[in-house]
C-alpha cells in the first residue's frame, strides 16, 4: 500500500487534503485521491477502518458505470457495509476524468478500486479486460 500523510483526519468526520509520500502513485492519481478522500471520509461512519470505492465499467473508456461505496468498522472489520459519501457522483467522476492523464494502455481499465485506511495509507487498483 502507498502512504499518504494526513494533516488531520477527523473533525466531524472530515479529512483534510492529502500529501503523497516519496514512493507514491503517479502525481495525477494522487491529485485525484486528494479530491476523493475528503468526500469519502465525510460520509463514512465515525468508527470506520477502511473505505472502499469500487467503479465498474462495461467496457474500456465508458463515461459511466456502476459505483459502490463500502466501509468497514472497528467492531466489524470483516463486514463491509454501504455508505453514502458527500456526493455520490463526484468521486467516481474524478476517477474517470483521471484516465486522460494515464498512458493509453493504462486507460483501458474496466474496474477500479480505491481503498483508504484510517492511518492515511491507500491502494488504487485497476482491472483490465482479457
């Protein structure tokens, strides 16, 4: 997992902008996650451990698709539950817009998973068609 430095993580369930560590993702991915993370945290339950955003597209390059937002809690870390971020469209649209900065072969993803941990670490993974 890559790391973020969080300047403050919960003040009424909000997180502040994130700064990337040296070995971080591409700068455009970090910028997208800096926009997405506060919105996810705002809608998350107060005792969250992990936040997930899962984007699924029918085919590469689609402008729309499905998105799910899930959170795990301290008391039930193995039972993800749905939650509503500050805006149900913005995080997914931000991730979709980020594709324009990816290399052509990397833009062909049909699935993307963002995982944020309470300590500020994150992962960003993609699924590609066979």
